[in-house]
C-alpha cells in the first residue's frame, strides 16, 4: 500500500471516529438477539446516549436514527473478560468485542485513571475496568516477580488492615493468591481465611488464585466467593469439587486460554482469521504465539475440562476469563478462544455466551451491563451468523458499540496503523546478515565486541528490584585464538526468578528487535563449576523469555540450542540472548566462548 493511500485512509478513519462521537440513535433491525441468557430469533433493538432504549422495538424508526440490518446476524451484549491483567494495550479489547475487563492485578495509578475516565464518561474507546488493584500475596509470592514493589502479608492479624488499604486505593474486590512452587512462597490457609473474612466484613468479594485441587477445596471451605483459575492436571474429583462450590455459592473462572499456554497446547489459531490478524501488529501478535510450556502436554487440560463440565452440571456459575497479559494470550482477541474452549469442555454455545456476558456481570455485581434489556448499557456486539449454534461465529464481527458509540473508526484506524508498521518494516530491514562463521562473540582483554548490534554486557535482576550482581572478565585465549568470558555471578535472595549473567543485544538500541531468522540455532562452548545454567531468548512483545538449561562442567563442552526449543520466541524479532545463573541464591562461576548463530 502506498503512503499516500495510507494518508487518505487515515483521514477517512478520523472522520469515522468523529461521526461516532456524535452518535445518533441506532436501531439494529430484525436481528437475532442473545440477551445474556437466551436467544430471541427476531427483534429490533434501539439504543441512544449509551443506553438501550428498547430491547424489542416495534414502532417506527426514530427520526435521524442510524438503521443497521440484522438479517442473518446476531446481536449480543459486549463481552466481559472475567480475568485479565490490564497493564497495557488498552485500545485492543473493544476492537474484538470485549467492552468490560475484570482485572485481577494491575498498576494502581492506571486503575485510578481508568475509573476517572469511566466516571467522566470519557471511556468510549476502551473497555470499562473493574479491578482488584494490588493482589494479596506473601513475600516472594506470586505477583512479586514483575519488578513492581507491592505490599505483602504474612499473618492473619494483618488481614483487616491489608484489605482496608486495598479498598482505600480503589479495589473493587479482593484477590488472594494461594499457590506455592516454581520458586514462589504462598500464603498459609489461616491468613487466606482471615483475608476472606476481612473482605466480607467490608462487603467486598474475595476471589482466590489457586494452583491445585487441594487448595481449591480449602479456600472454598474457607468462604471464597470464586476461583479465578482452575488447575492443570490429568485427573480430579470434579463432582466433589463442583458439589462443594455449589453448596458454597461460589463461581469459577477456568481461564483455559492460559492453561492451554501452560500445557503448550494450541487449540486453534486466532491469527488465521485475517480480520483479527489485521488488528494486531507484530508486537500485538507476539504474545499469542508464545507459550509458558516448552513441551506440548495436552493431558494437563484433562482436569480443568472435567471440573468445568461438572461445575456447569451442578449449577455453579462458570465465567469466561482469559488471563490476558500472559504468554499465549492477548487482550480482547483471546476471549474468542476462551469461548471455544468452554464449549470443548462441555458448555453449550449459549452457556459459553452467558459465561462472557450476564454471568460475570451478576457474579461481580457490575450493575446494568452484560444483558440486552431496557436501561442497560449499550455495550453491544453484532456478528454474522448464530454463535448460539456455532460459537466460532463470534469471530465474524460486523460492529462493536461501546457506550452506544460505534468503534468502527477505531478499528479502521488500528488496521491502518498495523498496515503502516508492516510497510515500514518491509522498508527498514530484512534478515540480519550473519558472519560467515556465525560467530557473535569477539571477546578480548579490551572489549566485549560483536559483529552487529549493541553487543555484550552484564545482565542482572536489578531492574526488577533484585540485588544480584555479576563480574565479567575475559580469560586467556584458547587454542585457536578464541577468548573465553568468565561470568562470576552472585544471585541474591528476594525474587522468585532472580538471575545474574551476560546478555547479547542484537539490535542497534537497547531492546530493539533484530531479525535473526537466518539462524536456526545457537552454539557455544562452556565450562564452569558444575552447576546448571540457562540460555534465554527474548523477542519483541513477549514478556516471558524462552529458556533452555545447560550444565557448565569442569571441561569445555559444546552446547547447541535450536531456536525451535525456545518456545514462544520469534527469531525474526529477537531483542536479547542471555546466559544466566539462578534462580537459586548463591555464588556461580562459568565461562563461555565461541558463541555462534548458525543455520544448521
């Protein structure tokens, strides 16, 4: 596409956006309606000034109204994603029909800003946000690994003051973390129980992040209002857990999108939908391509599927939540995979749609949203086909309205930006030319040189608040002339994922991506103290690095790591390669030499 065409289309998008800002009454005529619980085969829905005026309009078309044909289409309430982490990309959810996000942990300043925009009626371009604010976790617990200093709790006696502080910050509900392992500490049951009671005393919901069936049972018995995840595994007492949840009046958010990521399983490719892919640039697509797991283990999805089916059968509210913000997910778009996964787990398409509309609105007490009824918010989604019969029809989006205003202009503007970025990428550079021998480590006594990019330097967890340190020192040359680099690393306690080591940045600026797709693998020589280390790779748009372990024994050993084993990493957008000690605290020493990027 030529730049002049882009400019013309950009102007058109601005005009569309301006037109939507002064929206006239809108009538969606003769459309199938899913009202949040059931389907009505033919209705006309009128909305104006952000509110549904008539959910079954039978009169004349109001003067000046915009009329939209509903033939062959279905009108639904805007989707409510019941589990996100809304740190970034706030423009994306509404483009995919998600008009409300229930956030389980985010920056307090960002949360307050979103609430202010909602209160002032200035939030038409973004999904509304209801948030837990800061989660409730133990020191070095899950949630402390992101480089953001957050308060933590250690004992039951601190519960009420802790909860009151979160409410004062603006938390809409209280989220508790009860999961250990993977280097994390966990709250004990007594403290979690006290937090649940403290939240209830202030009239707030208390929901819990768990990682196994035992903890799920324990927190439900302690009075938790909901489980914000199900747990991976090959088996579970699904009926027993569902009976307990039903008896306690709790709800469940399975979060299949992130559980599939943990299992390195890809149910279907959302980016195969051209209309969806056109809304996401390379940075936006990268998290969808990433996975937590390195090896596909679909058996880990057996337990959550069994439990979800049992919950629905027992009458427990099941809510659709994606855990967007994690590898394998993306804001807005992942809801469409979550809905399909719920159907695969045993929900009917209508039950899955309820899980994304009226059920979360009711469970989290969100007021008049999540349904198509008179007086409810005009957050609406129009799709081709009938998603109550074929859940994949949610992906055939015709139009989205947020607060009664069409987001067509926003979507067109986003497509233009993505197209422009792709055009600039084509101009700006292709595959990084590699040295003939592939060597990227040109170490000497004077400098740690490289044939391209910013090159080599120390890498520690200090930017995330850690206190690990490292010293890099070139060593006497090996036979053949290669100078090894010694890495003396001191990994400090205090972070679940502490590290210390050396990094290679292939871009011209810090964390600038480089296209290394001409290489298929990294090969290097290593020796050291006999401990286990990790080679990591980070690519643009993906928060979690791909990693592969190696051992540094007393003799020089050659290690080969294919990029294909660094799951979720795009070799065409590498921002860093690292060779690290950690996460266990302690002193480490290893040497690397002759680091090469090779095509075979």
